[in-house]
C-alpha cells in the first residue's frame, strides 16, 4: 500500500470520526440527529470500512509477496554458496581494499588458512610479488580479466608457483581470483580453454 492511499484512508477515517462524534454529541444533549445526518454518517462510515477492508487485502498480498521474495532470496544465497563451494579449484573474492571477502574450501586449503580466518585478510599477504599483483589489477580493471603465473606464499609453508586468473565483478565492486597449482596441473585444470598450456615437467618449474 503506497503513501498516497494511506493518506486518503486516514483523511476519510478522520472525517467519519467527526461525523460520529457530531451524532454522539447531539444524542448526549438530548437532540435527535436529523435522518439526513445519520444516513450520511453511516454511509461514510460504511465506505471507510470497505476501503479499509480492501486496503487490508492489499497489505496481505504485499506481505505474501515479501515473504515469497525473502524465501527466493534465501534460496538464491544457498544456491550461490553451494555453487561457490562446489567449484573444483581454489577461488576467492576480494573487495576494493584488496582484502578477502569470501574464500571457498579449496582456497582455504591452498593458503593453509581456515576460510573464516581468511575473510578480511589482505590478499598480498599470500602473494609476495607485489608488482605483479598490481599489474594484474590494472589489467583486469582495463579489460575485465587477467591471467599470470605468480608465486603463492601459504601460511607456514614454502612459496610455490601457481597460475592465477582474475576477473572483475563490476556490479559487486569485487574481484574473483581463481588459482590452479602448476605442480598439480593434471589434478586441477584451468577452466578456460583459450589459455596457453603450462608445462608439468618438474625441471621447468
């Protein structure tokens, strides 16, 4: 129910109350209200009651729509989380400050940090090549996606080389980082078919 309809109902209700008060005052003074005034007041009261009934139905429909929208939104969030966690490779999202907003289980395992503790941490903590990190951000901001091979430094583990793909999520003002380990190329493959092949020869790494 919009604000204009609310104002109309409030005005009509106030007018009906004034009519009823006038009838009540006349009755208390012992004056018999005129039939015309009584009919007018009753008719106006009936109209207001009907409008209130219709407004109540509209409110109920709006409440049902809102409840349905909330259920759909909840289901959408659950589906998103299921899809995100089901990705077969490490994936995390960073915000404008470069801090981790979300990380799936594979990313948590790759960085050796529980997902809950990754949130809010600067991604640069785990990417020692700062110049490459900022170059990736510049490229993804210009063309929407960037790929590179970089060093990754998990917590309490030796750094190692990985491939990374960064995508800009402009509507969310976030960046999606997908990693796959060069040393385990056969187990975890990069999702895009147009990226250059990476050697799995230990001598090449």
